[in-house]
C-alpha cells in the first residue's frame, strides 16, 4: 500500500521535533543598528505596577542605553516609566521626557532627564 503524503505542515513539525536549535542556528542574524534611534516607549505610571514589569522595564531601558539610542517617554518616575528611565539613566543613556506642565506638580516626574 501507498504511504500517504505528508502535508507541508506535518513535515515542518517533524523537522522541528528533530532539532529545534538547528533552525535557530541557521537563521541569518541581522546586524545591530549602527544609527542611533529615538525609541518612544509607552508604560504605566502606577505605584501598583508588578515587580516583574518593573524588572523588565529596567532591563529594556538598559538595553536602549547600551545600544546608544535615546529613550523617549512620558517622564514619570514611578511604575513602568520610572523603571525604564532608571534603567536607561543607570546605564549612561539619554532620557527625553515629554510631560505636560500640568503634571509637574506632584513630584512624580523623572528629574534626571
């Protein structure tokens, strides 16, 4: 009897089951951007932001600084925005805060920018 032909989807699944690292290793890597970018990130400004998000925010801010990019956000110093700003600033990066004057009254703006 004839063996049924494998569909492209099942063949792909079989290939991935054999060695999933092989496909990742064969994938061409893009060179890192050599031109500095202005990276705008929207994030929370809440004191109830989870620690996991705070850690990732600091990590993202650090990565933006290490690559020579400028971080742009709403200028908060608490929550996700504060974590991004802290991470970028601690790594020697540049932070640009875009904050309306009416919000610069409660002391929760990032003053290191």
